[in-house]
């Protein structure tokens, strides 16, 4: 099976009230952990690559590793550029074998965002690749885009129809209170998502797939393991999984999760090395690291997103 776009995945997810997980990949063990989970859960999956991942692992390695995962699993996998900053990186990924790209024009004015997004859509669609746009700003740190809490700006439902019709995007990332990274809410702060905004957007764009970024839940048991074995992560709260379940039943068809995978993999590696101080073969500590990725992804698919048994 070749790489697929997200079109059919989103149509089914919208109709049946679940979401597809989009997990960030940076190396072989992460790709294997995610795709082994997807195979066991019989779940469609989106593997996404940030500019930082392309810099770290390099484009061709990531594309070839994903091709290898398809050979091994025969799963419908979409390969997606996460937070494309400009036309050039989107074009490089369209030309370089991706089936989906995100152009993140959220830091620009509404008009500039439309113009840039449309340029990417015109090119990507001519090559059979789908495009995710973004309207509204997330709090926290985006790849190469710094947005402070004060600047956080929820998506304005009054703008979404014009944005979608003028750009021709295939899906839309919105800001309703999620944020990137492992420190979303301080301890004691009550996590809150603006479901009222999501509902308004859903009414205006009936049947159109919505994307949620910054959707990690920051598992406290794994943070405790990291800190028990020499780590120093501050206390923080993520997005409650119950809220993600609710969003997945609504118009949200793609939910982006990266930090939770990082935390789970790091906890497993730290614990392994602390318990086996004599180990120095990377395969010894990357094996539990890969298994931790598999466990957290299977949990998200089965217990949060509702994407298990949807092939
Ligand atoms: O939204 C950002 C993703 O978590 C990717 O992070 O730029 O560190 O690869 P990165
Ligand atoms: P988290 O940092 O919450 O995992 O979000 C990841 C993301 O949105 C990638 O685009
Ligand atoms: Zn993101």
C-alpha cells in the first residue's frame, strides 16, 4: 500500500465521531513504536515531521523509514509536514514524497495568511498532496514560532468560512486553548478548552475536518519517573484526556501529540539506565524506549481518539 492522503481518513473520522492521531517522528524507534501500535490497534495513523525533525534526522532518512514501516505493516499511513513555515519547505516536502503538508501562516495577518496558504494549496493540489492551514494562535512555543501566553489568540469563528473558501485548504487547525509542549497549565490551574468556539466553527463549516495541535496530556506518572531517576521536569498539567475524547466526537478529525511520546520514551530510557548502570549498548535502552512509544500510542488510539478498529 502506498502512502495515503488524509482525505478518506477524515471523511470516515468525521462521520463516525473519532479522530486520527498525528504523532511526531524523529527516528526509527519512534516510527516503529507508533506503527506497531497502529497495527495492533488496527488504526489509521498520521506520522508528522517538523522542520526540527527534518534537520535532525534529514528528509530522506525519514521518508525511507516511513516507507519501510508501510512495507512492514501494510497500514494506511499519511506522511505530513508539521508547521511548515513557508512555501519552500512545503514545496520540498510535496516534491520529496509527503502526502500532506501544513502551512502555518498563523503568525501573519488574516490576508497574508490567506495568500500564503493559497499559494501552498495551489502547488500541493497540483501534485495530489493535501494541505492543513491554521487560523488563530496557540499559546506556548511552536516550531520556530514563539507565541507568548499574552499573545494567545483563539480562532475567530467569523473568519473560518472565508479562510477555507479563499485558500482551498483540506483541513483547518484552530486555537481553542491547547498549547504546545510539556508545560501547558500550572499546577492548580484549571485546564479549559473553548468548546463553545469549536461548536461555532463546526456549525459554520459543516462536515469540514478540524485539527487540534498541542494536545498532549503530560502523564504525571511518567514525569514522576523522569524526576525519580535524575530528571528535573517542573510540575505541569496537560490537556485532560476527557476533553480530547469530547473533541474527537465533534468536528476534530486530527489530534497532534508529540510531548507525551517524548515524556514516555525518556522515562523508560532513564529508568532502564538507572536500573542497569552497566549497560552501554544503545539497543539495550532504546528497546524499552520504543516499547514505551508503542504503549502510549496504543492507549491514545484505543482510549482517547477512538481510532482503533477503524481500518
Ligand atoms: O509543534 C511542535 C512539535 O512538537 C515538534 O517539535 O519542533 O521540537 O520537532 P520540534
Ligand atoms: P504537544 O506538544 O502537546 O504534544 O503538541 C504537539 C503538536 O501540536 C505538534 O504539532
Ligand atoms: Zn503543533
